[in-house]
């Protein structure tokens, strides 16, 4: 357990009301000391270089320098504090990119102060903090290429929303080993990500037509499966999802098709 005011926090959010609320709430805990509250990534980097910061609570959506860009810059510093992404957004791409960029934790702003404290203490102790619902979303879009059958099984179970006990029973391991194995897998993915950056931001794109071709189904069937609409067999859904699991994807809101971003590295292409 941390000593009194032993964990030094920096809050980074462009909304002054959010900063003030977080600072007031977290300062009430004896083990936490809010040493700064800034509105931009540039100011965050300056604060980290000026004095010791143990944990950064980082908003994703900020003008000029985004939360992801700030995270990447922090991870290039000699003195690297732990970073917990704290946001109102939880899209698959947000989750995938921030975790692969090195985020130590991920929380929504609607999280309770008890959950925030738990996350802070976890990352300070060297553990990564991902709530089960965030881990399942990440697992669902993690590429399977190059992974062992045991790792693939773990990701599939997490993506399905299975609880810790259910996963442990399925894999015939202890509960604690579930998250130990998941953290090991995350470290492997981080090591393989080019320059510590998320593959989604720079990878090639795949069209819905190619997904259909790879899965051996029609374009309209792919669309129905991804949107959970229409009638299709379990075999058809499995065929589509086998392809989709190799990619992180997002709905292209300006067109009728889906834009699929490749999550595999160039080495996996060969």
C-alpha cells in the first residue's frame, strides 16, 4: 500500500470543469497527490519534465495535440510516468491504438472514484489496468496471426465476454493466470508494434469486398453479419469473423461501405 501522498498525479484534460472535479475528488485520498492539472499535451510534457509525476490521467480528445500523440510523446521520455487514458470515448480503434501505443490503463470518465483509485494503484505496482469490458473489446480486434492456439483461445474467450472464472475453467488454469497470460500477450503485441505505435494508424486498408472474398460470402452478407442484421448461419458468421479478427475495423460514416484497417505488421504479410 502506498504511503501518504506517495503517488503523484498529473491530470490532462482540456475541459476546466473536468480537471477541477477530478483534482478535488482524487485529492481526498491520502495516498494521492495531484501535482498538476493542465489543458494540453504540450503543457503535460513540460510538467513531466519539470518535476516527478508517477501517473498521468490523460484525455484522448484534445485540440492541437491529441491524447494519443501526447501518450506517444510521453513514452519517448527518459522519465516515463504511467499513463491511464481517461475518456468519454470507447470505440474499438480508440482502445486498440491507445493500448498498442503503451497506455498502462484505460478508464471511462463515468468510472467511480473507487475504480480510478484501483486503476492508479494497479499501474503504479506495475500491472496494466483494463476493465473486463475494455479487455474484451481489445481482444475482439487483436490480430491472431503468429499467436499460439492457447493465446487465440484466450482472446476468443475474452472477446465473447466470458468472466474470469469461466475463462480459467475453459483453459484449465487459475484465475490469476488469466490476466497474467493476457498481460504477457499485450507485452508481445507492444514489442511487435512498429516504434511502439498502433498498427491501425498506419496500416493498409482492406475493403468490404476483400473481406467477402476471403470469407467466401457475398458483400451484403458481410454487412449483415457486422451489423448483426438479417438471418445467417453460425458457419457463415464464423467465416466472416475469422477474417475480421485479423483486422481492427471502424464504420466509415461518410460512405455506405466499411473501411477495414489492417492490424497486421509488414512482417506478417510475408
